[in-house]
């Protein structure tokens, strides 16, 4: 059985994550099939808009913790898979139809889309603070959120769909039976626009998204290494074991006071 389903409706392509038993977690097989679907969407000149959704009670639960524990390393860096949607090389619009949980990497998939529809029961979480040594500092910036809400997001608090709709992260909030029809209505609207206008406007709006300043990006890179990296796998083991994690925090207790500081990166050339 395919873990990513695709369906064409005229110039619209439905891409549906289909691993409901694992809450559509981003295992290697799912990421491979998702990359193939978005590559087909990019390369097929008859397709112009994608609707992106999931099956079951999750849109996407993010990293596959079971696979991470089996290979003994966190994240997906050990198995990089080229995907035009993730790589930012896709010039066609993508509409998210969020049917349930969008956590960690699942939240990031929603974040990359151009327009977003969700059901009221959907739950969102930026999970980096729970799984790495630096929380998701950039996601609130990308979403244009007020600083206090961006901080809440970076620290791994969960958000309801209603709240993210109220702060402008979501375009529509609809009942489950209206989720895909609403997403397809939005796609059909895009197809009524002059083709050049649609392509040019999507590109322009993407260029207007906020970006992290280079010196802050260098600071973030340093902070990702500031702490005991054994905690990365401990967080995943504790999640799998459904227990409280036993974090170490620092290799040397004095490292806590040797935090990388922004001033050290302000005058460096960009990597």
C-alpha cells in the first residue's frame, strides 16, 4: 500500500500522506514517496495547483521516532531525500488541508504551503525545543507573529487551530466534511487567474516572507551545539518509552555559563 496517495482533478493534484497507523510520521518510505509526488507535480505541465493533506487523525506527526531510535541518530540528515517542495524549488502553489495533528516536521510542511485550511480539531506544535538543543526560534518570525506568541511557539507549546486562525497563520477554519472541498475551491480560484499573474504573485509573496538575519543564523548554529547532545536521543527514547526524560543538560556544568553570544557573530561574513 502506498504511503502517499495522489489524485488528479483537472489541473489540481491531490497529495495525501497515507500512513495513519504512524500518524503520517516522516519515515524514509513516506519522505521518498512524498518527494516523488511533488516532483511529478513540478514536472507535469498539465498540473498547476496542489492540495496537500493527510489521512487519519494527523496531517503529519513529524519525525519518525521509531526509525530515529533504530538507526541511533536524530532527524532525517542520515537519509537526505531531494524534494522540490522542501527545497524551495517548486514554483507552483500548494494549499494545505490540515486534517489533524501537525507536529514538528509536520508543522514545517504546513509552514511551507502558500494557503492553509484546517479543521477545528487540528493541533499544531513546533517541537524542536523538545528534541534538539535549540527551540524553533524562526517559525514565529516566518509567520509574522508577535514576539510573545513566537516565543511560546519556540518553546514547544501546543496551539489549537482556532488560535492559529486568529493570529493569521491559517486562512480558513472549516468542519471536516468541508476541508477538501474548501481547499479545492481555493485551488479553482487560483486557476481563474491569468497564468502569469498566478505564477508571478506566488513567487513575489514567497520572496516577501521574513528571513532570519545572517548573524542570528550563525548564532543559532552555535546554540545548536551548546549542550549535551546525548539529550537528543534521550528525548526520543523517553517519548517512545512514554516516560519522563533524564536529561543531562551539559557535558561540563560550567558550559551553561559559556553560552555563544550574538556579539561574536555580528561582524562575520555570511557562510
